């Protein structure tokens, strides 16, 4: 019999070539041979063809695996190509968007920043940014990038000498005395400290006759617009040769005050004439702060009918506890031979003692 599968002639229960059961084998009719088989000339055995017959040694699943290996790269290639194209598209889109944002930011900075001031707008200047990332900011007119600096006034330390006064006279008991002051007006915008005052008395040839180093100040420091004084109302000239004249040469320093000035309020203030034809100024001062007042000066300035200063005097108060009220009394002292009747106005200045180191 012949095997229906491989065409091998055999006898038995199974085909010795392919293992097909003999029960399934029927003697073929040579005329019914499969198309891929033809009888061998001179015999009834079909002739085997090469191409359609699978190799029994090579399993069928290996052929399928081989096909997967061949098929796999074919699928990955288009996938990789699509990924590459997508990546290229995203990159091109991102570069285009970033370029647009940078262009808008530069444009905003250019539009808001005058070339004359050299300022450059950044997000730190209180500006706002839109979705494109462009920054919009107000540019300070002074070009230094600081809006507060535009409003802050420039510091000015300045003063003018309004008057240098010197007067010598002989008292009723035939004593030769002198008095002098220098009037300083604060014309700047900072507090000023008056220090290191010294008054020299020279003759007309510049020869030093007397030097006074214990010079008072009223007050020690002055605010912008205020007037302060270096003064000495008692200069002993009894031993000075005044035959060649007397010339007043003041020396002093006016510096910027480094610390704050502390003023207090005087209440119940009054003035009265005393037995020496001068005056007494009295009042009270209450410590309304939370700290003890260590020392303060109560200065009094006296003005004549023409508005000029005719005298300065003062006293000090110490160790005033919080809430405590302290009274004071100041005796009038004058630069000229003035009396109580010459006083047109007076000013009381209670200010904490100021010392600058």
C-alpha cells in the first residue's frame, strides 16, 4: 500500500516514512495522485517533488518562530520611524514656542526701558507676566532699579552762620567783661551736632589775647530749619590789653548727628522779673515715656523787640522716673546790658542731652 501523506509504499500499521496510520491509508489510484506528485516512469510509485514536502527534521513551530523574527523588525521599523517623527515635531514646536517667548520678553524689556537710563526690566521689579512669559514692569525714572530711592531725598548736611556776635563792656563795679555767640541755622535735611566750640580774642594784629574753651551750646543738636548757638555770656577781660583792639575769632565744629533727638514738653511755663532786673523762667516737665530720663537740658532763648537774640540761659534735670513730674527754674542771662523790660519773646527748649562719640 502507499501512504496518502508521503506516497511511500509500505506494509504494516504505520508508514515507516511519516508515521501515518495504515488504517487511514487506501491504495491510491495512479490517476488520482496529488497534483504535486507524478508516477515514476516504469513504476507505480509517485515521484516526490522537492518544494511542497516539509522536512520532518525541522519542526513546524520553528518555522513560525523564524517568521516572527523576520516579522518583528518589520513592525518596529515603522514604529521607531513614527516615534522619531513625533520627537522631531515636538522639538520643532517647542523651539518655535520658546523663540516666540524670548522675542516677546525682549520686546517688552526694550519697550519699557529707555536707553538713556541703562535700566533693564526684570520680574523682580513688581512686574506681571502673561502666559507667553513676557514681563511687563514699570521702570523707575531714576534708572537705578529702586522705586523707593526715587522718592527718598538726597541727604544734605548743610548750615549757614547767621551771626557772629561779640560785645565787651565795663560793669558798674568797674570790671571788664565780654560776651559772644555764634548763630547757626540748619539749612540741610539732616540733624546737626554742635561741638568743640572755642572762642579766641585777638588784637588787630592777630595776636592772641585770650582763649575761652568752656563754650556752651544751645541746644547740643538741631533739627532741619532750627537755629542753634555756641555761646559764652561771661568772658573775663580784666587782664587783657585792649589798647590795640579786640577781635572775636570763634572755632567750632558742626557735624551730622548720628542719633535721634528726643524732645520733651514743658507745662505751666511762666516768666517773671527778679530783683536783679533780669528774669526767672519756671515750669514743669513730666516723663511720659517708659524709661527713666537720665539727663536733659532746659534751654531758654530771649529775644528783643527787633527779633534778635539778647540772651541764653538754661538748667539741667536728672533722674526722672516714668510718670514722674519735675519742676525747673532758669535765671535769665544776657549778652548785652539788657533788662527784663527788653525781653519781647522767649523760647523754652527741653531736649535730652545729646553726646556723639
